[in-house]
C-alpha cells in the first residue's frame, strides 16, 4: 500500500516548500497554516516560476497610472479619466464545468475592475477549443459561451470583442481568458491595501460556503483523469449578487468611505486579506467565527479557503461603519465586520476566542520560493522550422480553397458566439464585435477607446519568440486599423507545465518576444495573469500568450472598419507584402501540416505602418482598413467584401506604382518618384524573395500589411503619407460588383466568387458545426 | 414633461435610458427606487431593461411584487404613460398590465443583434413620429422574448390594433425568418387598450444617437414628447 500523503502534500506543497515554511516559522505549521501557505505559495498566487521572466516586461510609461501588482492596471486617457483593465484565465474550472467555470471567470475579472473604483464598461475574451467535430468539444464550447453570456448579460456589461480559436491541442484543456475594462475618474481610484491599524475589515456580499476550496491549487496542476473529482473545486456564480455588489461598492467608494478594497478571488479570504495587509505592511486580526456562512459546521480551514463567489473585502475607518452599512443594505447585501487591521505585521486568525493561525504576513506574501526552472529547446522546433513548401502542390481550384478557408472555424464568422453576448448595452458600442477591434465612445467627450484581444497560438507553438512579437504587433495593428493609438497591454499567458524544460523554454521565449515588441512599439504591460499546467495526459496546449490591448481614439467620428464601402474606391495594401506558407492557416487547414517558419516581422517597419494607418484614419482619408492575418491577403479581401456586402476586382501580385490597375482610373504615377518601385517588396535589402506560387500570393500569411480603401481622389494623399512614413503602399484594385475577382497579372483568374456565396459559407459554418 | 425610471435590483438599462431622456431629449428625469410607493409628479414612467431580481423564477416574476408596482395601475388610470422596455415589458406582462407571457427564445439562447420592425400602429402616444407600415431597425438583447398569448387574446390584440411592432423582413413582410425568438405573430411590442402602456422587447434607447449608427429609436421618445405637448394643449383648450 502506498504511504498516505501528508497534509502538506495533499494541499500541493513540495517537500522543499514545506521545509522552508518550517524554517521560516521555526516550528511546524498547523493544519490551517499549512493551508494558507499552500494557496498563497501556489503558482496561481505567487508566480513562483514566472516571476523572474515577467520582469522582462516594460511596465512604465507616461500614460501608466497603475502598473502590475494591483488588482488591475490603469492607463490615462486624459480629461482626468483612466481606463482600468485586466485579463485572467479560468481554464481548468471551464474544462471540468464549462458553464460555471466561464461564468465565474467573468465574475472574477469584473470584481478586479470595480475594486479599483472603476465602473466596468466592457468585457472581452479569448477562447480556445479543440476540433469542433468532437461532441465533448462542442459541449465545452457551447457551455463556455453560454456561461460568459449569461453572467455578463445580467451584469449589464457589454461583451464587445474577443477571439475564438480551434486547435486539437486544446481538446481537453480549453482556454477561457476573460478581460474586463472599466472607466474611472482619477480621484476615484482605489487600491487593495489594508492601511491604518485599528481600521475595520468588512466582508460584503455573498455568504461563504464550501465551494471552490483549493481552486487555485487545482489551477496549478495538470488536468488528469482525477480532475473530474475536482468538480467541487469549481465555484458557482450568481450574477444577480454580483450586480448588486458592483452598485453597492461603487456607491461606497464614491461616497469616500473606503480605505482599501479588494475582491475575494482565488484562495478566497486568505489571499485577499493577506495581499491587502502585505501591500500596506500591516497585520490583520480576523475572526472566522464572524464570517456569515451558507453551510453549517465549516472549519476555519474551509472558511479561509472557500472560493465562494461575489464577496468583497473592505477596509474602513470604524466611524464610517454605519454609513457603509446603510449603502450596502440598501442594495440588499450583508456587511459583516470580521476583524481589524493591526500594526504588528502578524496574520492572526481566530475562531472565537481561540487563535487558530498566527504567521507573519510577509512569510505568506513575500517569502514564496522563486524557481528558475531548466530550459531546453524542444526537439520539434528545428524540425518543424526546416519544413519547406516544395512538397505541397498548388491546388488547381483556388476558388474551392477560398471557399473552404472561409468556412474554417478559425476564420469563419463568429456571430454564433457574440449574438449570445449583449454587446450593445451601455450605449457606447460604436464598432461592434466582428471587427479588427471594438470601439466604444466615452460619453461626454469626443474620445473613444478601442479594445482587442489577440494571439496566434500556432505561431507561438512553432516559434514562441516570434509568436510573442506578433501577438503584440497584431493587437496593435488591429487598434491602428480602427484609428486608435495603443496605450497599454494586459496579458494572459497560457502554457503547459513549467517544470518541464521545453515548456519553460516556450514560456521564456514568448515573454521575450512580447517584451521586445512592447518596448519597440512603446506599449507598456500594466496587468496580467499566468496560467501554467495547461496539460492533459502529459500533452501541453499550444503556448498561448494572449494580449489584451486598449487604445485611444482622439475623435470618435474619425474611425474605420474593415468593410468595403463604395463602388469605385481604390483598394491599396499599406505595408509590406511578403507572404509565406509556413505556419499558415491554409497550410494547416487545407494540407494538414503545422510547420514552417512564421512570417518574419520588422518591428520598426511595423511601427511605421501602424502610425501611418492611424494618421490616415484620423485625418478621414480612408473608407476602410483591415489587417491581413490568418488566411492571408485572399481571406482579408474576402472579409472586406463580406463585411461591406460588395465585391472587388483585384490584380495580384500587387506591383505598386506605375502598373495598370483594373478600374482605378486615377493616375497614381504622378505623385512622386519615391513611390516604392517594386510593389511586391522583393527588393527590400536582405529580404527573401516572395514565393510566387499562387497559393502563397493568396493565402500565405504576412505581417505588417493592412488592406485599405479610399476614394480615388484621395490616392495621392495616401501615397504621400506612406512615403512620409517610409513604407510601401501598393495598389491592389477597386471596390465594386457582386463578386470578389482576383486576377493574376498573367491574366489567369485565380478567384471569382460571389459575395453572397462567400458570406453564406463564412457566416453559416459555425452554426452548422454546432447544430 | 417629467420622466421617471424605475430601478429594480439588477435593472441594467436604467442608466442608458436616463442618458437618452436627459442628454438627448434634454427633459427632466429621475430614478425611482423600487421600494418607493408613489409615482406622483411623473408624467411618463419607464421600466427599463435588465434582470430585475436576477430574473430568478421567471423574467419579471419577482419584480411585479416590488412596492413601486402597486402605484403603477392607478398611475396609468390617471393617464400617465408607461413604457416597458425588454425586462420592463416582461414585468408589465407578469403584473398583468399587458396581456400574454414570455417564454424562452425558441433558440434557447440569448440573442443580441439588430432586428427590423414594422410599425403597425402610429396612433399611440409612443409611435406618432413613425409612419404606419414603416420598417425601422432596433437592437434586441434578450433570452426570453418569445411572446405568447392564447388565441382569443391574440385576436383581441389584432382587432383592437394593439400590436404596435412586429419583427419583419427588409421590405416589411412578416416572415418566420425575420422572427428572432419565436414570438407569436412576430410580435415585438404591444399596448393596452387605452394605448398609454407600451411594452416592447427591442431597445429604443440603444438606437437614439447618430454616433451609434442608428437613431430609429429616438422617434419613439420624441413621439412621447409630441403626444404630451398635444395633450397639454387640448387640456388648456378644454379649460379655456
């Protein structure tokens, strides 16, 4: 018989960690104390594996009002207003119980936002699932979407954007990353610090039950056959309670009654109270007997570790208690004083008269071990990189390829998802889901904000460093397409088991990539979350460092979407056209090959392309702008046609100035001789030659390229701007007709598809798969 | 003209509706807490969208027992205008101020999108600024908008012209494919016999400003102001 596990083992601590606790305390911890350490030292709370790597992120900047370390980050948008935002994972709970797992993921991130004093004004998400052909995957997908919808819809917070991706590596370990965005007046910003010895600690909201005990430990281990037994570690959400909590807390904060405030998330009362004391350098004296319960017979351990949802911890001055109580009770909620702030730095838990735990706060919050795991480049890396397209035949029927790609779940329209999310409530949503980025107006100003989430997990798998770079670059490009200047990033880093050297290599490389892109594009990281142990049966997910980004539009009326608008408009490609088949959706979906080099990226050129695009949008010169991403230029053009309900005539490869372009009657040769001569950008120093095969021209993926349209009379202005930013701008064709026609310069028609047919394929694909 | 917006626990379109009355129409408006018992001083009371009391049991089923609801029938009898939007419509049904009931959408899913509506009756205080048969666009966002009434009630609603909005196609045809939730007769909004209580599932407050790309909903609010102005005028004439 195997030896029974010690309590500390059961709770997820290692021998080394347990020994460290004993030496810090100079004694053995009791059962409850062991539990406190186990949750606060878990990867989820302590970032023990990731901390040294996360230091790579640039986190400061002129716009940063609050960087990492608080409940959420804040960027300045002028006029005394700030945008509060953060993204967080709820992967493991959603793998076991998709509806509640996703719902409580939303609930948790929303609390992080209003905790800071901000009114939540938008939610986004980033989701990954396995292949939709599997019934379990469809169950997870529909459950997660319904859970996100039902929770957010009840709160009245619009879910305005996000992304959904599908790859077999997420089959049993879906990713559910929820982001929330709030608006705050600078003077209303609150922080989670338990300052002022003698102040009261007030627990507000739902009663405490046995749900979710050890949820964060669960999040810090791989999924296995036994995970199903963790179902009780998944919490149950009550959005009605959360809505009341939002209103009550914002009212209490607005009345100036709060010293510090923090939500109860992972590790419940333990982490929220210890973190608040840790930030303020104070101690706490809490009595678990005072905590209102929804179940009888709960032990101090269960009360301290419960992850019951919809609870907040407030630190207030004793003389404010009645004022706070009046507001909280108006909203039909309970508020209970459960202890007080002390000056001795000791975390003291009582159960009535008896002291049941007593440890210095900083042992819990600052003394968790930091790991520097081994790093090893995985064997697959060089192997997959060395792939070349030579063995792949060019399909004869490229129309059919485009048809199939438009219906590919990664590319197809996601209305099936976002029609289940209320995205118009709060009457700020100016650009709705389905665009490159969502745009919200800020009432009472001319400003708008733009929001997006982004990550190409396949790029990150094949080349984590490049994938990291591109996640940031593409998110920023999405914002630039609508006309917004990127202000800040929240990240949600989803990886496998960091104790495996190959996984930690992926993690470090990806963070290096993200950090470098952040530095060069000058976009600080203000908040984030790490989710490790996303593995099932020893198989890790594709590394998925999701970027959530917030941008600012100075004038909401100067914005763009990707939709083609007017017949006769010129279609141009702003930026480089250097497509490659490696790592492309085309290669994976049509040919079943996941290999090759990801598109390369020159971040300095990228920055210029984005700045140019923003300048053009903000000066009202463009009719549309759409990022070239999965599926390459062919799919990007199809999306522009579908969005606008209008066709286009395109000639490829784009050859730049001087070439004859179909239907564009304006002579674009006379705007100056610095127009990039070689439209395909093949002359750029050091660049590889563009592979001229037709499938590559149409579906090869490229970075730093934006499909734009403008009235023909505006072409000279657009070209002048491109020249000023020293970037290529290539003429592609013209908007018009009922079909997308793409003609090779040789005269061969590569694509000729009616817009109506493309629209049906694109919009009906996911509903059909889910029917 | 004084507007009041009832706030139930977890009403969540209260601020949106307030914004339209206050900032777009520029008329006096205040919130009415659900525990209050009087509607004195108000001319138009709006029950906003949301999830009153979490919509537990059934949408609107608990809200109908809120103290403020006791004041609503007499307010309407005195001629006050009552507008129930989305959850507000559900509450009006549960309270028996409008006939029929809501079931879950036939898709069994929440639906958020724009719908097209045919304006069936422009003689109500809420619709005079539309043309009869006009096709307008409004956002919906609900999980329980599948209107049901027995055939007798339905016939009565038809005969009395109390079906105010129906989901329709682009050219105004009442087709099943234009129906987002399975509502009988593609019904999106109905009124009481007197015409001063209107309930509708779509959200006029979400389409009352050009920046949102659609201001078809604004005319519903302008109709209210217009009607109230006329009513006042007639009253003045009567007194003179």
